[in-house]
C-alpha cells in the first residue's frame, strides 16, 4: 500500500511536529483535535517553525518561501473525525494515558478506511495494549518520534506480534520518506527494547 494521506491525532508539541515533518515530505496531512483553539495553537507553532527554516540557506537544511507555502497548504486542521476517513495512515500523539488513547482509537476505527494503518507515537505505553481497542490489530504499529520532531531526524518503528509483515514494511518505508536517514529509522520488534531505550529498561511492544 502506498501512503499518500496522513492523519495525526493531536496538535500538541509532538503532534504538530509530526504533522509538519509529514507535510514537508510531501504528504497531505489532516490533524485532528478536540477543540479549534488547540489547532490554532499547534498551527501557530508550525508557522513559527517553518519561518525559522525559511530563514536558513537551502544548502544548510532551509526551505524557500515557495516551499514554506506549499508545506502549509498540505496541512489541514479539523475537529471532525470523519475527515480522517480516507487517510492511509493515522498517527496518534495525544496525552500519554492508556484509556484516552484506547478511546480515541475505538472512536475512529469504524470511520477510517479498513486498509489504513494505525500508529502510536507513545514513548511509554505498550503498543500491544493499545491495539486491543481496534478491529485491525494486524495494521497497528508504533512510530516513535523524538522531540523536537522537525529537528530530530530519528524514528522508531515498533512491531508487535500481531503486526502484518507488509504493514511493518510500509511503516518502515514511510519513515524513510520523512527526510530521516535510513540508519535513523530504527526497527523495533517484539519484546526486545531498542538500543535507545535499553539503558532505561523500557518495553513498549
């Protein structure tokens, strides 16, 4: 499956950063929030971040004014879950609370097309626990970005025992398309913590 449209749940620090990186990579992005004021705050942060990138020379990782406008045009905010229906992947970045995350996934499971991939940006909650809230466990992965997302060229792709091979590979390839070096898109499988989290003894699969 080719990913063209991305959904992001939450427009806080991580959600807005993920949305910005995806839009910068050329994907159409729809960001869901519970209230318009949260979207306004998140998008204001994106505008500020893009403005800083536009001040840099392109050869040093900056963007042109035209690129800035194009990135912004690919970003859409909404408070209506129905706007996520045709997304190819939906990345969750809401509050680190198991119940809230599971409620969110359950509420969109019947809305978003069945072939879409669900991903969580969680850094501390079991991805396996979260996938129990949906009817597509084989299409569920973890995509853990690092803060600040537009500057940290690093992402962990977390696979569970239920994740289908093609879904895992698609998520991995998606990570590489976000302007992240191949060696910084880290595969994380089963119960084995990644090198980044091993010193902390974390287990998120």
